[in-house]
């Protein structure tokens, strides 16, 4: 808690708000979530592979169409399709951290070869990181790599949080093409790279531990693949093997997918915890569902991410079953259940609420 408070102080935290740590567990909701969804935990091999491969195919077809487009209008239209499809394909990295080992043979390998390495976001950057975000005693604390109390910070931190993602592709190329080989020559640099530049982390105080066992071997080949691909991209640009326009379009599409994901991350939680350990219900209410009838969340929060609060309640339920789980709980739980407190209408409203909240705090 002390470390998280220090972080917030550094980011100019305004006046404190009521702590979420005071929220007691809604045991009726927790029991209902467990009992009503026991038959939904098996991932569908057909759905996973079909969805992922179709999204990947459409995404790369969109990249090719954007590069070959005869006009700016056609280029932008194709790029938009590529961004949405590759964003969906990339979002399966979230599922990789939750599906049981051997539940989907070959899926992790295929995802890394087709999406993770080409977009320089291999799954080791997320696996072993995201699980800490779901840890009962680490969520929202200094030990959570995926949490910042954005609602308690100054308003400028919100746009900065999004804008930083636009430069991520360049940072990733530098990380793999330059820092990877150098880090194996300089032990102190390797420690820094592993601790701070080897994960999808938004908490600047978090330090990652070195990988062990089978995960270390997974990390090694994924990082090696990302190094080879990033080096090839740099060489292609320097020596003119690929037109610079094609590289710029591909980079812009990759950047747009990361910006879209950052905006989605911005509204995945309310970001109101000040570093205290929360109850399960407290974590649930600090998270966000954007359920139907809206259709747009399927684009900006794909692969089940529109049910992020429910996912925190039931992390073992595969993405394609979360809609059914939500329908069951919504119908079964009374109007005064805490479950209904995590459901919201739209992305713009969530963003405006976050910005307005931080602005009010900043003026306090």
C-alpha cells in the first residue's frame, strides 16, 4: 500500500475518495455465479479456432489491401478493416492466460506464429503478468502490473495513457531488435529488460521476476522470433527490400490496434482503488461490463472483453460463454444485487465519467 500511495503521489493524486476496500463481499452473488455457470467452463475448440483464424485472415487481407489500395479512401477503408480484425485476433492473448493447459492443443503456438511475433506482442509479454491482476490479494495494489488508480490522478494522465500506445510499435521494435541482443551481452541490461520491458505493464513500480521451467523455454523461442522479425523489418526499411510506404501502413495499423486496446483498457475498470486489498465484490465493482443490447462493444471489446467485470468474477469461463453466464445471473439475481452495479451502457459514457471524475478531483 505504501508503494502504491507513493506512485499516486508522484502522478499528482488529488484529494482521496472513499476506499473500495470497505465493500463487503456479496456472498449470494458469488454463490450464484459459481452454481449457475458450472456447465460453461469447457472451451469450444471449433469456436476458438474458427474465430481466431478468420480474424487473422481478414486482418492480414486488410493490411495487404491497404498497401495495394489505388486511392487514399480505399487505403483508409482497408486499414480500418485490418485494425478491427487484427485487434480481435490479438485479443486472444487474453484467453491464452486463462485456458487450461492442453485444453486447445497448438493454439498458443499458432497464435504466436500468426499474430504474437508479427505484431511484436508474443504471449510471454502477457502470460505470467495477467494472472497477477487476477490474484485475490494483489489486484489494485503495487504488485498488480495492470493497475493504476487513474480516477485518482490528474486529468492529463488519461489522454497520456492513450497517446503513449501510439508509439508502442516503435518501442517494441527497439526492444526486440536492439535491447534483446544487447541484453544477452550485458547482464545488468538483461535484468532491466526482464524486469521492466518484458510485459504488458502499466504500473511503473512493478518489477517482473525471471521466468522458470517450461515458461522459460516458451519465453526464449518467442523472444527469439520477435528479435528475428523486428530485425528483418529494420533491414527491410534500411536496405529498401520493402517500400517504405508499406512499412508505414503496417506500422500505423499495428499502432491503431494498440491505441484501440488502450482505450478499451481505459474503461475495463473504474480505477478507483488506492492500493488497498479488495474483496472479490470490491474488485468486481471496480470492473466494467458493457452487455447487450449495444453492438459496438463487440468491436472495441471483442473476445468477451465486454464482460470484464464478470470475467473477474469467473476467470475460468471461456469468452464465448460469458454472454450466457451474464444472462443467467441477470435473470437469477434480485434487483438489489451488487451484480447489476457493474453493468454500463457505452464506451463514451465510461470515458467521460473517468475524465470528469479525475477533473473534479484535480480541482479539489
